[in-house]
C-alpha cells in the first residue's frame, strides 16, 4: 500500500442545484384533487384540509398539500368557546403562520403594498419536496364559480433582480402569469400581475408554503379577482368551510404545477499518480516469501501494477472514504494518471 499527501490544489468544492417534480411519483402538474372524509371529521379537519392526488381509499393515495384559512380576527370558523369570541382555528392558524414567517406577533402580512388580515395557506407535504420549492415553477390555476373567473398564478422570481427576504427567509410575491413572469396588467390593477388589493399572496419556497391573499381573490373578475367569497362570520361558520371553498376553487382549475429544489455540495478530490509513483506493490505474491526477492526479474527494472482502489486517509492514518475504479488502471514508469473522486453531501 502506498500513500501520497494531498495538497490544497487537489481539492475543489462545487455546488449544484437539482430540481425535480414536487408531487408524488414525480408528477409536475397535479390535475386531480381528492379529500378524505375521515381527515375532515378529525380534529385536524377543524384547521386544515388534506388534499390527495387520488381517492384517499386508494392504496397509492398520498397527501400532496394542506389548505388552511387564516384570519387575524378569528373570523371564518367557530370559536372554541362562545364566551370568548374571535378565538377560533382561523385565528390560531394566522398566529402560527405569522410566527413561522414573520417571527413577530406584532407584525402583519403585506401583499404587494396592501396589508391584509385574512388569507388562505397552502402547505406542501414535507415529504413531497427536497430542500425547498423551486422559484419560477409555480403555476396554479384557480377558477371561481362565475363566468370567466379563472386566473393563473405564479411567483415573480423572474421579474425581479434582488431576492426579497423576510427575517432571513425568501418571500416572493404571487402574481398573475406563468413560470415566474407576470402577464399583462389586469383591469383595475396598479402593477403588472397585481390587483388593487396588492399581490395575490406570498410564495415562501424555503418553508414549502403558498399564501393566497383573500382580498385579491374576492375582487370581481373585471378587477383581477375571481369573486371568491370566504365566509367571515365568527360563530356561525363551521370549521373547514373556507378550506373546502379553496379546495373547490383549485379543483375547478385542474392544474397545480410545482417543482422542488435541492442544493447538492460536491467535494472533488484529484489523485495524481506521477510516473515514478505507485509502480511497486506490497502484495505478497510480488516477492519470494523465503528470501524477500522480487520473483520475476522483469518487475525490477520494468514493474507494472494495477490501481483498483483509492483510499482517503486523515493525518491519524484513519480511513475516511474508499473509491473503487470501474476497472483496474495499469501503472508503470511510463504512465501517469489522474483519478477524480467525487464526494456528495
């Protein structure tokens, strides 16, 4: 076994971004949506509605994302206790997303340049995406119940030059358009892809979350909305009513496109056996066991070895990694080699 100390020039660190479809079975465009009556009837159903890619009774059914309705004032769901008004699942969810994204209980959500106290939250199932969602891949079609009330939403990642952050988390505005680009300004809007109620929400890729601005969706079609009307009564609205409303809107649109993204860091190690190195072996078959002489005289002046394995050691002579060559590499005094070892982490 022969050793050679590596130098700093033998190492190279590289980072690559790998994207893949977000939904189960590597599906990019989700066109069918199903819910589970069992999940709706459970305590979880008071807060969020789970959406599947196939009937929940199917063996291949898997949760794709959750829908939740959030209201700072607790409207849109039934109060926990009638003696304590406005304290309901919608208010609890609002507080959770506020703490998760804004990290400040005194802050509020601002879509574009318009503040809003109510929104729908779509949280992608964590097992469905890798490191984060991929900006520019969002294409969500929403369809209201009135004529021509269909819009296609995306994020504005390709229309901006500086990535926006909220408390260290990337937050893109959701606009009308496709593949990260805005379409023409709708009637009544102030900026391309926006309505008079601001943007259509936030795209938070690092948290796998899509926030939809209820104010913008409530606008009439002529003003860029889809005339979506969430129920806002505090005590008269059954839990999950607005979640089901958004589910119906997505189901009518029949198109939810999304990719995930993962940054893979690779450490390249370059092994450079020069012509005078690694030409002899310590294999016992190379020498005579009784005299210690080289068995074949041709190995004295013209030795030949075959490199099959590269081991990476630290200064304590501890083996850290092993790289196997696809086939033996012949080595003698007339040959030099370059072996590149790639470590992904």
